[in-house]
């Protein structure tokens, strides 16, 4: 009897503890959410504290319109009818011109065949050239094998030597190298527009600047990284000269008269190799740039459009907000109208974005007004005039006139057809 009583007491106490734990957890979640909402309007810098780094990062000092003028060109709006519906006039758009002028090689790091295929079928088609590297081999995509699943200093070195080394069998010709994971979606036309005015022979490292702990500022791969040809040449000529150099973690540089230790982390190593002074504390960020638009909206985005655009979808305490060096808005203020990339996307969302961006056509107002003026036909006489004009035209061409009875019949059928 006593044993049964002890069992009952034990069960009651255990149930009480479990209930208390659940209630406490729920209360904590409610309090945390309320607190999160209370600080959602707190300025970003109050959370991140990256005042110094943000002040040092500059924007590329180059104007796209000035660059166009140097090409002997100027931008002009074209009525949509002339690009979507005209059959006689062949118009070369600005995007088509930039495709020939700005050569972009897309380097995609892939972990699976399905995602690699979705990239190839969607935004990969807009690159001037594209190459896939993965932990697997697929000749249909095709995918080249690289050493590790995770991007690192070592694997990046081997990939560059395979692409651009002295013994390379590929050696693509490019002005800019875009490095992406297989869950990113990239609007290549916007990349070309962003880099068109920049000298690709100089060192440029473009992306989303982040700061983690004591590491220097670097661009996050989850939002895509864009490197100029000058930056690639500098890395190849200074650091990755031979296959044996891929395993080295430090290099002596005469330019700074010291040994530079390169991080094994792929993203950090790029920043350090292009700007060794980051290690010495002289942080002028000569290679990392502010890529936001004129309204301070982000071009390089790590999440899906849905998560960025819907307010409060990203927690104020998330690593995104903690590590972002430059402020990021919410809602439609989050992302630039000329956004370059979005991330963390499934293959199905990539196909959906491809349809919305490149296939769905929205008929907008035109400066010519074609197709936007409704047909005015409030009286029967409008049909008479229309038909009389038709008859006069037929007579002018020397064709047989219609009889009056046939004319009346035709006018009635014309009315109903309209």
C-alpha cells in the first residue's frame, strides 16, 4: 500500500515539474517575443556596434552614366511595344549590350545534383560562362570535383589553379568572377550594371560585408561574392603560384615587409589576400566596398525575397543583424530595386523566380500610349464610319463594291463581332 502511494506521489511530482517547465518555457517565449518587438525600431547600429568598420568602408567611386558617355552611348527608355510586340524593328537593349561588354564567369559550388541542375536551368543561363564544382562528378551538368564539401582556402586555391593556372585545360576568358553556392539565385544583368563602370583590372571584392569576433571585415559567401579580374590575377601571382602553395597558411609579402597569415576560412582569406594591411591593424578596407544602392538598400542578400521583404521576418537578434557591417532595412526598404542576389532557396523557388523575372510580362503604360487607350464605341454610328472607311479603302484598291444590302448585313455582323 505504501509503495503505491509513493508511486502516485512520484507521478504527481513529475507531472508538476513537466507542467511547470512547459509553462515557464511558454512564458519565456512570450516575454522574449514581446521584448523583440519592443526593440524592433531600435537603430541597427545600436545592436551591431560596427560604427568604426561601417565608416571605413567606401563605395566604388564610379558613375554608370559617365561610363556610358565614354562609350559614346546614352540610356534611353524604349516603349514596351517596341521590345515585346514589334516584329519589324530589332532593338538591342542595354542589358544585351552589357552582356557582350561585361564578361562574367559564374563559379558555382554545389553539394547536390538537383540544386546544380536548377542553377543551370535558371540564372546560370544568363552568365557569359559557368562552371560547377562539387563533391561529386556529373558529366551532364557538368560538375568538376573539388576536395571538400565546405569552401576553404585550400579548395579555392585548387579551383583557381584548375580554372586559371598555367597548366589549366579550361582557362575561360572573363572580366569578373562570380562565386556562388547552389542555393543562391543571382540576377546577372544587375551584376553587370553594378560593375560596368569599374575597372576590372583593379582589385575589387564585392558582396555583403560582415564582421565576426576578432576577424577582419570580409564578404559573406551566403550572399554571393564578386571578384574582378585584377583581384584574381593578384591572388594567383602572389599567393597561389603552384599547387604546393595551396596548403600554405602564411606568405611573406615584400609590399608590407612581413609574413601574412592567411585564414583557412575561404571568405576571410579573400579579404586578407587582397588587403594584407587588415592583419596589421591599418584598416582602410581598400578592397571591400559598400555595394548598397543610393537609398542604402542592400544588393547582396542572404535570404529569400520573402524573408527579406516581409517585416520582422528576421529577428533583430539574429546573426544576420549582429554580423552585418552595413545597416539593412525591413519591408520594401530591405533590398535594392537592382538587387544582385538572394540565398537559402530551394530549387522550386529558383524556377519560380526565373519565371517572374524573365518570362512573366506585365504590360505597363508607354510614352506612345499604344495598347493603353480603350476603343471608344458608344454609338452605332461609330461602326458606320468604321465600315465606310473600309469600303472606301476597298474601292480605292479597285475591288468590287458591296451592295447596300450586303453592307447592312456586314454592319450588323461587325457590330456583334466587336
